[in-house]
C-alpha cells in the first residue's frame, strides 16, 4: 500500500510539473474528456473559481462587492458559460452585473442561472437567438447597443472577459474585434512597466480585467498577439496551462495567472512548452568530486572580444570561471588578453584542451572596420567549419593555416573549401556557444551541441542570411515561430534572449522541444548581459562530460538552465523579486508572497559577482 509520504511526494511532483508545463489545445481536450464522461462538473468548478477570483480582485482594490459594477463579455461557447455562471455568483453576492452577449447564442443553462440571479443582459447581434432577449433590431439600434456596451465596460469596476475560449484561432472578427479594439489593444504589448513604481498610488481610470481561461484575442497556442485583444490584470486558467501563459508576447497580456487544478492525468501527456525550475537547472551543475583536477571540472575556451570591445572578453571569461569550471582558455587580441588577465589571472592564454567553446561575444561583424578583426573572425570560422554537417559553409575568409584544438587536444587543419568534418565526427566535437558577431559565420547545418544565443535582431539577421524574408519586428511578434524555424534550418539549439527566453532544441526522438526561462528582473536589460550569459553557457556545457553529444535532448535543458542561472544571479545582484515569468498561483492554495523588492539598477559585472551565490542557491 502506498504510504502517505509517497503519496504526498507524488502529488507534489505532479503539481510542480503542472505549474511548469503548458499543453496544446488538442492535449487539453484529451485530458478533459475522461472527466466529462464521468460527469465531473468542470464548468461549475471553473465558474466558482472565477467568481472567487473576481471577489478577491475587488477586495484587493478596496471595493465593496455590493457596491461594484461588473460587466461580463460573454461568448456563445463554453467559455461564455463559465463567465455566466461566475457572473451569477457575483450577482448573488450583491454586485450589479451586466452581461454583454457578443454572439448569437449563449450557453443555455448558464444563461438561465445568470437571469435567475438577477443579472442584466445586453444583446449586440441583431440576428441573435437568445430566449427572452430582443433580436432583429435595426443597424442603427445595433450601433447604439454597441456604444452602450463599450461605455458600460469602460466604466465598470471589473470586466470579466469570456468572449473566446481555447477553440478560437486567429484574429478576432466582428463584434468581439470591435470590443477588443475599443477596450484593449491591437497587437502591441501592454504599456505597464515591468518594475512597478510603488510610490504611485492613484485611482484607476480603467476597469480591472479578469480573463476567463485566456484573454480574448491572443494566440492561445503560439503566444502571439495577432490583432485586437483585451489585456488582463489576472487570468484564471482551467485544468492546465496553455502556451499563451508562457510564451511572449501573449504571456505579458495574461497578467497574474491562477491555475484551477482539475486533477488532469498528465503522466502520459507531452507538454508543448516547459519552464525551467530549480530542479532542472540544478541538474546542469556538476558537483566537484574527490579525485577532480582542473581538467575534469570542465575547461572553457573563449574566442571573444576585440580591440574595440575587449570588455566582452572579460565579462564572458569571468562568468565562465565563476560558474563551477576548472579552467578558462582565452584567445583574442592583445588588448583583450591583457584585460582578461588583469581581471582573471587564473585564465590561460592560447589554445589547448577544452570541453566547450564560446565564440563571438564582442566580435564585430564582417562589415566592421577594425584592425585585427579578420584574424579573429578567421579563427572562429575555422573552428565552426569543423561543426558543419551540411554541404556548404555560410562564411568566407577562413585562413588556410588556422588550427583549432579539439577536446582531445589534437589539432585539426581547416581550409576554405572544407565542407564538413573529415577525421572528426560531430559527436567528437566539444559543445559550442555561438554568440553575437559569430552568428553570421555559422555553417549551413550543425549538430545540436552548437547553441546559438541571439537576441531578436540577431536572429532576424541570421534568418535573413539563410534566405528568410524577416526583420526584427517579426521575430518580436512571433518569437517561438522564428526560434523553431532557426532550429529547423541550422540544426543548432537556439536560445532566443528576452524577458522570457525561449530555447528550442532536439527532443531526442526526432522532434523538437521548447523550454522557457523568465527568472531575470527587468534590470538585466543592460550592456554586457549577453556576454555574461555566453560565459555561463560555456561553463555549463563544459560540465556535461560528453553527455550532450550522446543525448541530444540535454542540449536544450542545459541551455535553458544557463538562462535560468543568469536570471537568478541578476535577481541577487539587483536585490529584486521581479521576474519576466513566474509559475501560476494554484487556486485554493495559500497565496504566495507577492513581489516586495523592486530592487535597483545593475551592470553586467554585478551579475558576474553574483553567480556563485546563485549556484549556491540552486544546490540541495
């Protein structure tokens, strides 16, 4: 018989998975089906949770529910039914509730409960068929009703958004689109700052917004903001997380997410998106052994920095050294060498045995006018040539006599016509982090232990070089899509940097795997932060002792762990509780402490010095 301890541990593990995983709509439907077949009242459960969330939001805003004006935007499907049942409960508690029907019908039982509770109804579509409600009104009256609905919603204390559910795809149309344009935004991000200024204590001139399951108008399955949508202050999400709650930019429109656990069986279900947590990040850190030497703890080689940007070399080398490695080897121009040694006298200058490479940070691109940059880029190109598994190289100017040392310590000559590994196979090559100025030197196709770390502009440039008609604004609008595309084209593990960082790589079974990390405060948006991430990445890659080449699924995990550790260090440095993404609250569980420490500005060097404390925080 299972013990209480085992059962508690199992429940705790299941809940941790549920809070850090998002599932596509088809999987959500499959997990709902057995419960519906057993007549589990999911709609009533959802509505009850939504009503209590609404009451809490009003109370937190200092509003008495008996004196509050609540407006519900109700769609025709089950999502609208959830909203109507929730609105009925609020009406029973004394709120003045008006439901605005945005479609031609309503969930019948929920509508009856709402009317019975004393709620008022406003129908917008002249062709509606809602019992007891007028229809067939003129176009002029339809316009007046729409204006009334917008006025009511704008002046409400609380707006319940239940227009569309998870079955709706694409841009809103018709009445829902018009309402979203009038009450919300059209494609752009919400304007609220990431760091809340607690000194500002003013009355809101817009209603509080509670989204029922998902905000209307966002891309539920892909995290986009394709058109008009209504950003939420809070979202009460049912059963399991949807991708929009994790993926930017839609994740920023969900507000604070509360998950209502329906006890779905998630054991056999594969998430569409996974979020890094302490446990996953911890697994990427190799603890020292009694028989360790500096070589066995991981050696990172860096070809970074330049005469113009030597600081990038210093930041990356220092970050790698502080992320649990045994040794740093640095290759770069004399000025950068001197600065690296001054900041990190433990560093070794020159080639030698390494378990991972970091290339490109602080290295200008091909069109830069800088003395010595041709040598730096040629060295990087020569190294990258050995990782090519395709038919052509995407880079010129490889020096015929350049030698790069492999993990085994042997030199491999490279020439400009090299089209792939000769005596060295892909699984023999160390893991490699390709950053910034080295991205345009990437071969046509590389193995998964090559990790790319672009921001949106750099990813757009890389994809454009590879034949895509793309610019940075498109990457920012659909980051998951374009990160997946870059992985598909290059074969590399792709880490797209942002407040929520997206990592796309192999899943080990011929498919792809996506992880996100949002552990950093907004203060991390500062010069040199990417150089620090590259150094952390190189260090964690070096610690895996060849496992990345054997199990390709680990590459995405380690890359995501690096982003997570980077964010933790930034939070420690800034003394900030704010993060780009947080796991949802669980409905019914004690509320976690809300963000208290706004923190303070930091520079990239502050993050480097906090890495050790961040590692300590992750260790058991």
